[in-house]
C-alpha cells in the first residue's frame, strides 16, 4: 500500500474540507489530544526551572512518552487497515486532520483582507492569531512580513513535513511528526519554565524538520516567479535565521517574490535584532500577502504531484 498516495488523499481532503468547527466541537482534534498529554506531563514533571538538570531529563522523558504513545497507538490502528484501495482511502482520511493546508491559507488570508482595505487594526488582530510578536507595534509592512513569514514557516512544518514523514513511514510517521511538532510548539521555548524542560523537544523538532524545510524551500523556488533569485536568496540568507530550518522556506519565498522578510521585531518588551532576509527586496503589503498565498497554492499542487509520482513509482 503506497502511503504517498494516502498522503495525497489527505492533502486533497484537507484542502476541500479543512477541519470543520462542528467536528472540532464534537471530538476536538488529534493535535489537541496530543497537547492535552503534553500539558499533563508538563504539570507533573516540570519544576519550572527550579531543578534544571532534572528538568532536562524529565523533558526528554516527556518527549519520548508523547512520541512513543502517539506512534504506538497509530501503528496499532494502521495494522487493522486492509491492504487494498479501501485501506489506502481510509489511511488518507485518518491522516487528513494531521495536514493543515486549508487552515493555514485561511488564517493568512484573514490578514490580507483587512490590510487591503486599509484596516490596519483589523489586520493586526488577525496576525496576532498566527505570530507571537506584539501586533500593536507592527506597521503595514510589519504585518505583511509577519503573515508571509508565518505562511512560509508553517507551510514547511504544517504541510510538507507531515506529508514527508507520512509518505516515508505511513500513519505512524505523520502522527509521530505531529507529536514532535506539538511538543516544540508547547514546551520548546526559551522561557524560564521551559528552557531546560523543553530543550529535548526543540532539538528533536530541529532534526525532524531538517529535510522537509529544505524540500519546502526547493518547492517554493520551483513554483516562484523568480526561481533563480529564490535559489540565490536561499544560498545567501537561509543560514542567517535564528532557526536552523525556518530560514530556508522564508528565504525561498522572499527571493521568489522580490520582498524582504525577517528583520528586527518586538516580542513582549524585548527587541530581537534579527537580520534581514533578502535585504534589498521591497517591503511587502497586502498584495505581497496575496502573491505569497498564490505561490503557496502552487507549492501545494506541486506537493500533490510529487506524492502521486512517488506512489506510481512503487
């Protein structure tokens, strides 16, 4: 059974349906189930920085328990699927909630719409839902940059990475990756509470995204209006990012669209002096967000085509 085909089905179902609010109200979402486990382990095992060495060990244990339990349950479910086209279809449906293509597009579009109408306050409210920086300090280019950076980074870890690990390792692969990514989102932060406890989660996430981030960057470059400039920006600027992975899709999108991203930004009361990505590019506006969304949609089509080619080759 080709799991690449199942991942193509999952992507298609997600793009068509998203995760309906009615379904969320009834059963929640697999990521919220994983998140509940992580939150319980955080409360039970994290001293909050009082005992850093113990927190590191406990954080590693929490990560292994979360990933192991998620993979184990999913592997048990996958073992029950028939090895037929019906099983392939079921695998795609089961993987569907672990792909976030529709949700990401909708969230970023909600930033572009008010910004295009000159409603900066509305755009700030919308962008605050997808980034951690202080939206009240963002001007129009700052809001647009934040939305495009979120689109680029989350395209990698919200779509390309789960599809990659799902195609490679099946349902346990995509579910295990979502456990890794959720761990990083919840505890992989350099805060007093999670500096030690979340260290292992952040490192595991870095490794899990190493290949997908670079693959996402190449996809962006291939479907961008300026493929050569996109590749040149990747080579020049991807390594400047604070993350070992996020800089790749951001650089690909910045170079491909001729805009500049990253740069100094404010988190809470702290100024983070980030370097520019594609520093000679223009500051983006609402039109830049729409162009980024169009590039993103082309990358999704390219991803589906690659998955189907991989399935046909098996």
